[in-house]
C-alpha cells in the first residue's frame, strides 16, 4: 500500500495543463505562437512555479535552481 502514489495520480488528473521546466524565475509566455498563441506576457515564478493566465501552461523551476526572490 503506497498512499503517496494515489496522491500523485489524483494531482495529475487535476492538472492537465502542459508543464514546462525553466531555469529562470522570470519567463515570457506567448502560448507557443501560431493559432494557439497569445500576447506575450511575463510571469514571475512563485514557490518554484507559475501558471500562464492565457494558455494555462504551468512553468516549473528546474531542480537545483535556487529561488532568490525572497532575498
Ligand atoms: Zn501562455
């Protein structure tokens, strides 16, 4: 019995959005351009992640990158 596995599955079901790993705390998203694109917006990662309000993409800070926004 592994409870954590069940939690992981449930979380994934609730988060169908595309996840993109980044290595900076400030990123620009334009939806990838083309038909699915949107005006470029800049997002600042909080707690290692940020979600684009236009396309719903979720940006995840790569492991090993130090979040220094609190300094
Ligand atoms: Zn976007």
